[in-house]
């Protein structure tokens, strides 16, 4: 019979404990984001009493009420026994092209206990990105964030879209996802848009030939197709080349914005 002994509990972190903004130090958000921007204020150890945390939001080029609304209380309460509470900022969308710099700096000012230091991430810089482009530019934002990918042979998957070169008003979309189901590596491609006519809500798309998978160098992909802003669909008629044996196959993929 084996004798069992209990190891002493290892203490990894030894105070002093601290309070911090639980976020990356810099963030970028589009004004049309439907969900509020949430920045948690967290503590390294829950406290026996409610914490009252005073914060401030300093704006540069952004106007409260017009560009953003703060939805959370100030001071913010972190309840006793809890580890965090959220600062919530709702962005205000508009149809005005705004090229000026708009930034918010979120900072912790004070907390109602001297047992916690304000440490780690003390402030967060948020850039508010305009998503209003000239009428001659396709609405790339319809396919930013999560999109659906459907291949007529490989089935359905999801991907993530973002503005390509020149951002969301640059006429290109960068998409990363499993274009050929989850059994194959992730692909990142750049889709170029061309409007049928100025102000049109549909047009042509193309993907220049490129190496489709980072780890499978013999496969190269290219495509042409169409886009429609009304139904948020991009249709790609593609050719996948296998340079190892000079073979190829064709297919159709439909990308749908959410």
C-alpha cells in the first residue's frame, strides 16, 4: 500500500494586491459597433467590503453625447467578494465622414481603500474609427467582424473580416477563417471590391492568386465573383491549384455578413 502525503499549498502571488483596468492598453473600435465597449476594472483579490472606484474618461476630438455615451456609474461598485465590474461605453453612429482623430483615455483615479494599489494597466487608450466612406467606396463594414463562410463542397464555417490596405474605406477586405472546413488550415485572403457604378450597392470582387495555406505550400487560390450590399453576400468562384502535380479544382464560396 502506498502512503499518501499532502503537499503544502503553494502561494504563487504575494501582495500587495492591486486594482487595474483589465484590458489591452490600446483599443480600436468602429463607431457603428452595436455592442457597447466594455472595459472591466478588476482586483487581484476580492475584498470583504464593496469597493468604490472612481474613474475618468478624457476625450480628444470625441464629444460626449454625440460620439459616445458612458453607461456605467461613476464611482463604479465592485461588490464584496467579487473580482471586477465593467465600465460600459456606448458608441454613437452617424452618417457623417469624420477624418479627425477621435480618442478616449480611460483612467482609474482612486479607490476607497488604501489596501489596493492602482497598478498594471492604469489607463487605456481607445481610438474611435469612422466607418462612413464616400459613396464611391463599397461598404466594407458589412463584412467586418464575424462572417459566415459556405463552400458548395466543404460545408459551412465562420471567419473574421477587417479592412484591408487603407482600412475600411480602402476598397479591400481581409478575411481569415476555415474556408475549407476545420480539417484544413486557416486561410487569410484579401478581396478587392469594384462598384458597378458610383453609389451602386453591388459590384465585382476578385482575389489575386496566392498561397492558400501557410503550411501547405503547393496549394494556390484565386477567385472572381460578385458582392451585394443589400443581402450582405460575397460570392467567390474560385480555382484551387495544386502546383505539386499541376492539378486544380473549382468551387464556389459565399461569405455573408452578420
